[in-house]
């Protein structure tokens, strides 16, 4: 199975450094242009199935891709939702830094033991993502599957393919509207590309703008 993983285009809350998690922030104007550029980039790519988070920033990104692939429909799967940030959701980055400094440090340095207040444990999001990966591999062996999802989900899939310690996932940088590719077969999985974004040109966002999830 060839897995094409895209992160959604810039959202309105990415733009203003506001933590979103499972809050349904829409794509920004720039994010819409990024999604369109992503769709053009993948226009001639062989894609057999498309899965997406139901959150509109990921869903609209997926729709921009299938617009160039007549006959394909987006399959929504909650396994692809971003991690639930609990009480952090809706707060700006500077507020998180002021109110939850210790928790933010732990999340960045040791996510596997992090628990955002009122949010989802890392072990839960890890299980749902890896269960999803195992399920689609069993169902779609030999196919090319594209998923449109979120920062943490991309990082988990990449780290899993590389056999990385999950406490190191925040050392992986995944830009908005980027493409990462993993090949799964009978042997080891192979990371073919990571956060490829040449198609964005001047539409790429800054590191600061992308920091809020």
C-alpha cells in the first residue's frame, strides 16, 4: 500500500496562533489557495481511495484534491481527527504559555506522558491512528490511499514508519498543505517523502503561524 498523507491547508486559527484541536476552524483564505495548489500538484497522481478527518479544514483540503479525480469520493473517518486539546482549545499560544507552561513543555518534550486538561491522552490518539493504519492496510493492500488529516496524526504515522520513539514526534516538522508518502509492503515500511511542499511556492506559511494545532 502506498499511503499519501496530506496535512490540511492553513486554518483561520493556525493564522492567529490559536489552539484548535478538534474545534472546527475553517481554512483561511491562504489555506484555500494552498488546498487548491495541493489539488493541482496531485492532479496526475494515481489515487484509489481518499480518507479524511471530518473537520472542515481537512475535509475541504481533501475535496480540493478529489475535484481532479472524477469518481473518487471522500471517506470520513474519526480516527483521523486531530488530538483533542481539551481546555487548551480556543486559547491563543501566548495564553497556553502563560497558563499551562509546565503542561506545554511536557507536551513538546514528552508527549507520551502528556495529558492536556480535559483532553485526549496520547495513548488514545496513538491507538486510534495505528488501528486505522492496520485496518486500511488489510483492506487496501496494493492500493494508493490518500488521507487528509492533521499535524499530530501525520507525525505519528511518520514516527511509526521510522520506528521512532513517540516522545520524539515533535522533532518532526509538517507544514500546512504538505505531502508525506509511506510505502507499506511485506517488508519494512519506507518513508518516501516528508512534508514536501514545493507546490506551495510563496503560499508556504511561516513556522510561527503553523505552531498552533
